[in-house]
């Protein structure tokens, strides 16, 4: 039997490239930006195609409470808010390289989510 014929010029160069999306979320911007720069630096050292960091809109969670402990007296309120920052980084690389890239020390309070899609 012979090999199936593909399109000319479409030789298999190596491992299949995947589109990898890394989503980083945190309440602390400094820690988030540090993890972003470390990830991108590691990816560029391995000569990978990198897009990002894409800064997504900040989510602001607000809670309004009464200042006074009882229901009597004038109405005065306190407003507390927590801001959640989000960054996206897209990579084009083999799936096994992701483990090497994401092996950096991740700052406390930064959540990392990795999604792998076929290119």
C-alpha cells in the first residue's frame, strides 16, 4: 500500500500546533502583571507565537451597608468594592510545551486557567 496523497507542499513539520488561551484573574494588579510578563518572557524564549496580554474590562463588585448597627437614627451608608482584573494571553504551540511555560512561580491571589484548542 502507498501513503495517501495530500496537497503538495503540506508536509508534516512536527508536532501539531494548538491554540492555547491562558486566562489570568486577580484582585491585585501588580501580581497579575508580573505573572503576565513572566509567561510572555518564557514563551518568547521558546520562539512561540504570542498575542497579549489582552486587558479585559475590570469587574467592580459593590456592597452597600448601613453604618449604624441599629435601624434608628439618620441613614448613613458605607460602600465597599472589590475590583477583579482579567488578562488573556494567546499562544500557538504544541501542547507539551505549555507545561514548561506555566512552570513559573505564580504570585499569590492570581488564578490561572489554561484552555487548549486545535489550531
